[in-house]
C-alpha cells in the first residue's frame, strides 16, 4: 500500500494505493483488507499525512478512508497517546502474535444498494440451502 497526499477523494488506479487529504484517505486494490485499512489510518497519522491540528494530544483521532475498489468509506478510530499513535495495548486478535492498541473500524453503508454494490448477503437471503453436485442439498437448520 502506498500512501500520499490526495488531490481528490477518488482514484482510478487498480494498484493498491492510498491517498490522504486532511483526514480522508483514498485506497484502491483488488480486495478490501481490514488489517490494511487499519494500518492506513495509523500510518497516515504517524507519517504526518493527517493535519497535526486534527490529532489530539490524548484520545482518539478519526481518519476517514475512501476504499475506491468497493466505493465505500471506512472510518478508523486510532488511539493517540502523547500526540502519537498508540501502538501498545491489551487488545488481542486471533492470529496476531501479541496484543496491541485497538483500532476500531466502521464500514459505512457496507450493503448499500446501487451500481457496483451488492447486498449484505450475496443471494439476498439470510440463510440458503446449498446444492452440492454429487452430494445433494445441504439444508439450512
């Protein structure tokens, strides 16, 4: 992921990039990875891509991330201690070797209908029966 100051909120690039304008980032890529979205917000603050006047001395800095590949906004709530991104903490995540500070992500309108968007559930149903060739139908329970 490449971070740089953004000139606009949108990009047509198909490579994985992120652009920062104030506290708004724009990133594109083949997939949306929450760990990269989390890193983008924290790194943008650490690298000075977010206006320092928007970063509290202590508390939480809100960074708006534009995920161009899905056309959605992600909001990262990044903990700040003594004016810097807080990296240490006791938040644990399966698959991660050690605890760290928790960065909360909000995926805005994740299932909003419209061009290029889908529903929250691919078939539109909460639960479906699954047809498996040579095995039959797996019924929902």
